[in-house]
């Protein structure tokens, strides 16, 4: 489709692969017609034309799985709207496990699928052999079947999106490479192409294999990396020629293979153990409908396993080998959304499974652009989950790691090794010397727990209780009975100053702002009344406020604040890298603090939620009386260069008070027995504050704040689900997230977080269930690895329900 380029459009999308075309379609479907897609060559000219076309729903994130289900279910509709065949073969597919861990993994997936409305079910190995006679079932322990799985024609799908968009008024232009993108003073973009310049209010980079190059046209370095990938197609196989129906497709995790029928042969793909990044320095501008030189030696060990498990393969000749590049983000999930610090610039890049994901990506991006927020929590895909730490080199290392691990289990307690120590704090070496097992969040290393020695500082990846269990119990006991110290460098700090700061924050936060020297909890909502943050706000002066929140979400919140910031009166900065610090918690915390600060820390003088600037351990600090442990506690923030000195002062002062360092695992256990939710888990944009039980942090009388009207409506109409705490009756296993919750044998909800509350010696799950069941003592069952465990709802925290210790 080529017409003369318009001078001005509302949206210009760069890239006519499956992702760009899906965005075009979804924007048009939502009523935005003034949208053009600009394609360098012909549609599908990047990765899209040579994909294997296999489609499935399983993904690392439940919302992504749900969106993959949406993508697959969209295909018949797309065909109808466009008149273009998408070549949809709805064969169904199975996921094969040949190790007990993988079987556990599939059982978790089955549980997840229940509440996502996906229809996965375990089938027997006899059924596998009957449905797919070429597979030798003796290698497997179990199989999960999904009727949605199958395959499509990649080119057909891409054109179907574009043609359907055209029927609704959107347009695309081929042979129109974008050469320059330049922002105008009014925030719009001048997009210079080989055939003219368009001014676009909003720009979308969906340039797939060239995402990096197109990003650089706007001064943006995206941490994505194309990777080489092989699949091969066999000659006809007699058994397939004679079969009455098409074979289902499948994934065999342990042999790292995906396979499906292709005509009368098989298509077989694998993610080789040693990933091969392609064109690290940049994708050539003239790379077109080309394939790369096959390197079968790289995949031969995987093929040997395939030949054993699907013996007919060994007899079949290879008809075709495809080695093509496609782009990965550092964690393998798409990167979508408005880019932080770059007005009116959106991305939809790093989509490595475009034919499973592009529908969901297009839907979310379009709704985000048109309505101001996506339909579901898209954190797993949000471009803001990476910050400045995610450099080009970081992107290449992590993308390669993710590629190689594509079919490996990443355990909930596992921390991946590539690109570690990207960001460290001043006490990193001290923590490691003390036996810290380190994790990473937003690029920054932090202690998860402390082993009894540096030599034993290793956590075995597992879906069940890990070797950290006993040590974490000790850390929890130290906090509850004596005093613990934890590093708090990985929280975010957002600094607001100026005469307009108060009025601005009043609009952004749901809580009444605290007076000078005090701190308050303050959720943030979207206009539709969804949770967008659970922050704390400290008033340092009438015109200076510091917000504390999730470290991982710091750029997401920065983007939010900058989007709403008035042109003058308020200065804002994401100051997270300026504030590192330590928190002390436990009955001896006050005594410890009194030894290292000059201010009076008596309970009636420095009260719960008080904040002051003082010196602690001889260094300048911001001191706050709060804790996430449910004990008397203090958070002490300082500039990073003072942190070592502060840590040493705390250690010296606490030596005779039973001071013990603790890590994130203990912190999560401590908060569980207080029934406190955590951001990205129990609190996230999938829920509103009434559902999450956060009404008490909202002040409807203070005047307008974002999300107020929507929340009032939610209050008036009532909500249909609630966040609850369950005590789960188990001996040796706990929930992690996403397990199904049953009531009277029906799946009615799901777990958002949980684990073992060590001090109360209880397995705990937090989750959402229908409001009518959210009653004290109500009985449920929680599904963990296909077993259903009895669970009882509690409405008071397990530990210190009155909060007397926190306020002591
Ligand atoms: C061997 C192989 C097998 C695969 N198998 C599967 C599978 O079975 N299932 C699955 O879901 N996915 C599979 N994929 C992945 C899938 O191909 C990608 O996820 C998908 O194609 C990405 O689409 P995209 O639109 O993001 O990028 P691309 O397809 O790369 O599209 C980007 C487009 O942008 C255009 N462009 C770039 N720069 C400019 C510019 N300056 N101006 C204008 N236009 C520009 C390009 O010409 C191109 O058409 C496979 C990939 C490979 C390589």
C-alpha cells in the first residue's frame, strides 16, 4: 500500500513487521485513523518473514500468557476482518517434562492457567503417543496439553493485521525508510523518510531487528540484541503422509526442542546452549529478506536428543535449514510503552515471540496511547523496568543469557549470573564476606540472606523450600527478639522541591500530605483508579518532599511524575542513586540507635513516622522511624559514600545487642506475618485500592487527586474481589505466586505472594478472592504442584495485630 505521504499525522509507526502492523490494527480499531506505518522495504522484511510460526500461551508472566491467549484467539477475527488467510493450524500442543522439576514447573503452569481462563490440562503419556505416534513416550514423566497451541503463516498474519487496519482507515507505506527523527519544540516529531518528511504527534519505534538503529535516531540506546536462531524442516515422513489428521505441536523442555508438522515433514527448532548474538555493533541498513549461514554444529547435540525422542527424525532427510536473527530484550520479554525522558516517543521492541505476543502488545500499546493506560498490568513488558544501568553491553550479555535459557526453568529463588555487579553499594564486599547470597534488582546487588560462611553462600535453585530456609528463620528470629540490620539501597527516592511541590503531590498522591518532619503512606492511582504505586512521602520542609517507593519501579514512577509535572513551580528528580542506607529493626533497635545519634530517640519524642535530618554514626543522614518488619525500627538514609561508615557504626553499636544482618528473604517473611502486601505482587495496576484494602491511605476530603472519582465509584458500587491472607496447611512446601485458590472445589481466585512466616511458623498466602468469600475463618484450598492444601482466611495479621510493637 503506497500513497503520497501526508504532511502531518497523529501517530507514525516505524516498522512493518508483525508488531508494527498489530499496533496499526489496534490503534485503528480503537478509532485512531490518522495513523501511518512506515516500512523500509516490504512488510515482514525483518524477522517476521522467516519465523517458524509456532504459537503457544506459556510465558514467564501470567498477564503475558493471558495476552498470548488473546493473540491466538484474535486470529480467526483478523482473518475475517482482513480477508487475508493467516494459515491458522489449531493443532493443539503439549509441553513435555522428562524431569521431576520440569513436571513441578508444568503443574505450576497448570495452576496459573486456571485463573487466566486458559484451558490447559495434563494428558497421559499414552495419549501423547496416540496423538503424536512419532514421539517415544518412554523419555517423559508428564505432558501438559493446551488446545490453543498450533501454528500460523507469519507473512499471512502480518499482512492480515495491516489489511484489517486499512479497512478501518489506517495506512502503511512501503519502501519508505525512516532516516531521521527529530523532536520539534512542541514535542511532536519530524520523521524524515526517503520520500518526504512527516510531522507526527506521537512516534512508535517498532523496528524489530533495527530497533537499536531507529532508537539512536532519537538519541536512545535500547538494550536489545538480535540473536541467531535455527530451525530445520525435514523431508516427508511416511507416518505423517499416512496420518489422518495433523500432528499436534510441542515443546520438549529438557531436550530444548520445539516441533510441529510442516506439510508432510516436521519442523524442529532449538535454542542452542551457547547463544550467538548477531551484529552486536548494529544491524546493517541493507539487510533484507536474507537468511544467515546455517551452523548445524552448534545445534547438533540437541538434534541427537531429538533423534532419540522422535526416532523418525533420524531416518528423515533434512529439506531446509533456517538460521535467522530475531531480537531479545535483557529478560526476553517485550519492551513496550512511552520512553522515560523522551516525550511522545513510544517503543514496542524486543518482541521475541511475535506471533504469540504481537496481538497482546498491540492491544496494550494502543489502549495505553488512546486511553492513557493499558488494559492490564504490563509491568513484565514495560520499557521502564530497565534504567540507565541497562547499557548496550548489558543488553547483549543478558539477551544472550536469556536466549540460552529459553527452555530452562528459572526458579523463583534463582538469580541469574550474566552482567552481575552492574551496580553495587559501598558495603557490597562486607556483605559478601559475611556470607551474603546476593540478588539483583534494577541492576543493583543486594543481600537475599546470609549463609553461615562465605564458602556456603549459595542457594540451590528450587521450586520448593531452599537451603536458605533455616538461615532465614534465624534472621527473622533476630529481628523479632533482638535487632537486625538490612541494607536499604534498593528503594527508590523521588525528590520534589519548589513552591508548587505541595500542590503537585496533593494531586498525585491519595493521602493527605504529612506536616514537616512526618511521613505518610501514599498510594498513587491511575485515572481509572488502578494502583500505580504504594509510596511513602516524607515532608522535609514546606517546599521539599522525598518519596520512597519500589526501587524496581523507579523509572516507571519517574515517567509518571514527569508526564504530569507542571511547567514551573516544581523541580523533580529521581534521586534513588543519591540515597543508600541501612534499616535497623527489632526490640533493641532504639538502644542501638541511641548510641550512634545525638537526637533524643525516646518513643514519645521521636515517634512512629517521624523524620529528621541528623547525624547517625557520625555521618549526615535522613532518619525515619518506620519499618517493613512490624517491629520497632528505623530507616537511615545517607549519600552512598557515607554508607560504609554508617554500617560500621551500626555493627559496633549493636555487637552486644544481638545485632544480626538480614536480607530480603527474611524481610518478605516478616511482612507476610503482618499481612502487608508488596509492590508488583499484591499491589499492582491489576487491582484498585479498595480491592487491595488500601482505602485507609486515601483522603477523599483533601480535594482532587488522580483516580479519586474512579475510586469513589468503586466504593459506591462495591468491588468484586478482595486481597486476603490465608494460612495454608502444609508441612514442606509453600506458595510462591500465581497458584489457584479453590472454594468448594471451584477455582475462584489466585495467590499474589506468599511463603513461610518463620516466626509464626505458618505457611502464608496472600491473594485475591471474590468479595463474598472474604470472611474471617472461610475455608479454601490452595493448589501447589497439583495438590490442594486446606487454607483458612484470617482478617488480622498473624503477628502483633494491634501494631503495638511497631509503635512501641
Ligand atoms: C528462525 C526464527 C524462528 C522464529 N519462530 C517463531 C515462532 O515460531 N513463533 C513466534 O511467535 N516467533 C518466532 N520468531 C520470532 C518472530 O519472528 C519475531 O518475534 C517477530 O518477527 C518480531 O517482529 P517485529 O515486528 O518486532 O520485528 P521485524 O519483523 O524485525 O520487523 C521490523 C520491521 O521494521 C522495518 N524497519 C526497520 N528499520 C526501519 C526504518 N528505519 N524505517 C522503516 N522501517 C524500518 C524493517 O524493515 C522490518 O520490516 C522466530 C524468529 C526467527 C528468527
